């Protein structure tokens, strides 16, 4: 029998591939669904393999050397001593306190070994939902990261997207940042996210993600959106994020930002990676959802604020009508989720845009009969009053098969 973990992964992959392509996943009403219209999961690694084996070489390359720019203390090694599968579906990147024999760092002897992996030349993303589920290490001087570099690399002009960085002296906080020409290094543009009640990221796995579309990048932790960046944030400087980027996972030790380890830091330290995936919709920025009178599901005023009404409106190709499938059964636009207001299940409960929370009021199933169903309520996405007028609010309602409940994705 397959393990619960493997079954969860298979279901996740099937849902992600089907939802944006008008296929069916979920309850019995979805039987007879059409096949997916477009590939959605463009990259996925769940690190299944024998304990002690290396990461899949068709997906990842191990970098070697030190980092002269950040004054880091580690030397990145090849092989499996510092990056290996654990046999339980994880990639474990291990930082060890040891001097790699025969190598001198640029500022003196290296004191640590670690690993850095990238997908350069093997996979490049351009837009989509990019995420990694990881458990980060704990300790002064540790600097784990999941990030992307633009190609060809000519930093900072080619761009950098930091999906997640943590520095060990902030155990409850992570940071998301963009770097580019005129806004690099300490001048990068970003924000931090902190766990409530002093919880530490090292205590459990968390999912770190960006939703990346033309001219916008939105960061989230465990589905909770904490910042969105657009060209308007750059003060006239150049937005360099409308091109391919490759993925990077690494665990650095020391550096200008985290500082060096001290007597409180215990080695070895580990960054444990459960999964990495990139999910895209139909087209670079997602897909329209068309319904009554050929009009589209639309975020009113293209406003990403929580509580913004979701309505029917003439299709116009903007980001307010570009929907992608999240890996957790959500439908997303402008970096947030299609949400049933107040966790309602009654007929007439309005839908809105809201931070992605993972709640059941944000789960949707697209069926072969062209219904969009909220499984918690077992009700359909519905155009209020069967009206095709621009601005008509959307709601959930008992599924009737009417034209005001029929939707085509893409």
C-alpha cells in the first residue's frame, strides 16, 4: 500500500494539473471530466529515493566553491556528504563545521562545508506559483535560502528573486526580496514575515512561495500573503522580472547579514526540503474563467485588498481576470484566493478576494460539467440573479445546472 505521504503528493499533483485545465478532481459530480487543456506543473521534485543518494541530476546541479561577495564562511561541496536524500522523501542540506582539505577561502581558511543546488540549464521558470516546503535550521550564523536568478546571469542587472531567506538571529522571521539594477544587496526591495506567538520556523515544515505574473510578484508563507511588488515600487528603476529565472536552494554559514556562528551554534545544521514545485496556468499570467454571456470572473477594480468583491465583467485580459490553480485546491488572482465570505455555506454567500489561508472556504473543484464547486458547501459558483450585467456579484448557490453556473477555464 502506498504511504499516506505518497498518496498526498499524488493527489496534489493531480489537482494542480487538472484544475486550471477544466478537468475534474474531487466529488462524484466531477465524473466524466474533460482532459486538462494545458500542462500546469512545469517542475516538481518530491525527493523520493534511497537514503544517501544524491538529488536528481536531471533537475539539479551542485555548485562548488565559496562566496566572495557575502563574506560567507562555508565551502560548497559536490557529492552527497552535504546534500543527500534521507529515504523519507526529503532532501537534506547539511552544514558541517570542518575545513575542506586543500582549499583556502578568499579571506582565509574555510571553517564549514555545505551545499548549494540550482536548476540552471535544466529548468527555468517564467511566471507561475513557485514554492518549496522546508524545515529550516536553527542557530546564530545560519543562512538558508530558496531563491531565483535571472538568465543569463549578470548580477544584479539580470535580477534576483528571494522567495525565502532566514538569518539565524531571527528564528521567527523570514524575508522575501527582489534585487535588480539600482536596488541590490542591502538596497533590495522586500519585506519580512513573522510567525505568531514567538514560534520558530525551525520547529516545523512551512511552505514558502511566490505567485509571479507579468509586472507583479506576491510572497506568501503557508498561504498567507505578506507582500506584493510591482514596477511601481521601484521608483523609476528597471523591472527585470519578465524573463526566465532558475531555482536555487542553499544553506550558507556566516556572512555580512547573519554574522558568524558563535558558541551557541550547534553543528551539523540541516535545511530539510520536502518538495519544490513550479505551477503555471494557461498562458504566462494565468487563465480567464468565462461564464454567463461570455463574460469573465473579475476582481473588482483590480484591487488586491482583502474583501474586494469578485464579479462578472467583460473579458479584458488584465491580471484581475488571470486565475491560476494553487497546489492546495485554490483559485488565485493578484496573489490572493477566491474566498467564500465568512466561511459561509448557505445559498447566496458572496465570494471575494482574500489572503490565502488554506481554509475550506477557499477550496474549489472544476468539473467536467463546467461547474466550479466549493466542496465544503457542496454548492456552485453562481452569478447572482442570472444577470449578465457588468459588476454582477458572484456567490455560491445550490447547483442547478443553469447557465449562470457554467464556467470555462482558459
